[in-house]
C-alpha cells in the first residue's frame, strides 16, 4: 500500500449508542488496518449508560470523540461525521457500523477501487453473516424510473442485475465508503428517515447526481444479520416501525404522492404479511402498524415505544389482513435486517 503522503485521507465514523463494548472492539480492529492515512471519529448519540466514561480515554491524535446532547438517529449521527470529514478536507468518509468486523485489508481495498474512477461516489464491501460463513449482501439495484429496488446475497445475480440495470447499483450502509465530492454535490443523509432506508435513498440520490455506486468484490465485512422472513421473532419493534414507515416515505419523496401510490400499496401488503406472522408479539405488531400509519402521513422522527395506529384505521387494517394469505410484493426480496 502507498505511504501516507500518497494515500487520500479517510475519516472513519463509528456511531455509538449505549454500546461501548462494541465500539471499543471496532477501534481495536481498525487499528490493525494496513491503510496508512486515516482518522477515527466516534460520534456518541447521547448514550445513557457508561459509554462516555469508557470511550473518552481513547481520544488521541488520530481519534476524536464527538458527544451529542441528543439522539439524532443514525442519519443525524453520521451527518456529524460527514461534516467533520469536510472540515478535515478528507477525500472519503467511511460510515462503519460499530458492530461490524473488518479485516486489515478492507479499507485499502475500498479506497483502491474508489480511486480507480473519480465518478464513483459510493463503495461498499460485500457483507457476510457474523456467525455463519455465507454472504448476506452481494449487490443490489435501485431504479426510480423502473420503480424498483432489490438486493441479493448471490454474486451471480448481482452481476446480472448490474448488467441489466447499468448505472443503477445499490449500496447499503453497513460499511459505506463515501467520496466527499459526493457530499458536496448532493448533501448529507436525509435526517427525516432517522434510521433505516437512508442508504437506499442516498444510493438513489448518488445515481441521480451522475455518480456510480459499486460493490467491492475483493472485500467482505462481517455483520450481525437477522432475516425477517426466517427469524421475525428476533427482530426488535423499532425495526418494524422504521422500515414500515420509511419504505413508503422513500417512494413518496422520489415519486410524489400520486406517483408512489402503487409502490406504497405493495409495501403495505408486504408488511401486513409480516404483521400476521407476529401474532404473539403485540409490541412489534403495534410498531409495524404505527409505522405504516406514520409513513402514510409522511411523518419523521424517532420511534417511541407504545406508539400505535389510531383505532379505526387499525380495525380496518385488521379486517383486511384476515382476508387470507397476503403476498409480499414490495421491491426488496433479500429481507435482510441490519440492526
């Protein structure tokens, strides 16, 4: 790898919220990187445990700790990192989940690919399961004009999609390398999503601005994966809320109210299939319905435990959901959950 003077500066951003143990392990992992020119920024999103006491001793010449007074969500916390990258005149910012596991070569591989073409705005490694030897993300597509998005764990399928939908590749936010020229062009993450779907939105905005999104086939990051098809009962209520809300909000943002009605209907039916499967998990069911309702009303902000869809709409939705087996028609078939 070239020395520090030949390598562009990368700011690595780790978002911490009541998870100091994971963040400490991530920092230790990053210290083993073979990439020379990097800095680390930990953004603490108003943790309520002992995170700050444990993280403050890490502060050094190449590691900063930013202490937020409020929980600004995944989007708000990452935006603080993007803003700091611009202040440092870094060429890239690496938004890395603090529970992801990286190898010493990962960052070098991502930067090398990004440096091969100045039109590349976003780069992601392939993502693998933390506890199994299998890929969970090998690529995807996002096409506003075709009204679809999808992701796959199969590299062959990913290559086929990339060829068929040239220039409309999707990246996900688990370990997303962002060129700061892209940030200057399109701005930062949309804070109205708060958490989840902001990476889909950013991929779409990158494409609309004329940049390329690419998956690095030579690097893999491991990350805890839960599958809402095979393991729906392991998924926490806030996930159901944000995904049900933000999928319809995403389509409305890019297609307008009338243009997004079909996609929102597909999404609605897809989430009702999950709702029927969660019969014994009342908090998750309530969160899912509340997300559908708030998405329809184009609301944003954080999830609040106990939030519910109003009684009359909830009654009508329950009547509809009992009409038989609902088929999932939403665009995303991979059903992978990043928590």
